[in-house]
């Protein structure tokens, strides 16, 4: 049952990514298969396949509880989020050899850290540091508003390749009318 719920959340996450990815790149991906290693196989308009691997940048439930009680902090520290981002990229790059697809996108799902400062820190990482990961593309998505049901779209930050670097905001139809 937990696996089905987790896969349902992953499907919602990849759909939000696909919409933001089209805004960022002009390329419409369609889901061809839900699997593991990578989480999804998508088709590009030319028919070529690309894997999409989703992974969450978050604290352990114990750390979140401890920080909420003792530090009165509801968000993940941005420096800790950046460290976790690096750890996850390294972890996923070690698994990429076992993926079903030759081309792959890594989507880092940010749910707990302040996205603006996280983007600022992540963009300070030299682009060549991402090349060794084996991923064709690396993106960070701000899923906070999606999780809180405040938005239906995500903000997306492209990290790799260099041409993708930059922030893609939520679509105009998803901007909150008041603050």
C-alpha cells in the first residue's frame, strides 16, 4: 500500500515537472512507462526516450521534529539542503549505470528549504561539477507550494547543462492574486 501511495505522489511530481520543463525548454515530454531506475521513462517529440529520476531533498522526520521543537525552525536550513543536494546527486550518479535509459534527467524535489536562497547557492556550483554525474540534465523543483496546495505548478531551476541554467517561474495562471 505504501509503495502505491509513494508511486502516486511520484506521478503527481513528474507531471508537475513535465509542465514546468516544457515552459523552461519548449520540449513536451510524455510519460511512456512508470518503473524504477529511473522512476519514469518519457518520450520526447522526436520519439527518443529519456529517463526521469525524482528524489526529494529533505530532512529526516526526526531532524525535522528536533529542529521544530528546539530551534523553532519549520524549514530546512538552506546550507543543509545544499549539502543534501550534493549527496543525492552523488548517490544517484552511482546508480545511473543500472538505468533502463541511456539519457536521463535528475529532478531534485525541494519541499522544505527556502527555494530562493537555495537557488542562489546552487547556481554558485561550477557547471563542470555536474558533468561527472552522468545525467544529461539536472533540475531542482520547488514543490513547497504544490505540497501545501497553494499552487498547481512548480518553480524550476536548471543546473545542468549550462544552457538550462536559470529559473523558470510558475505559469501566469498559477500566481496567487494576493501576496
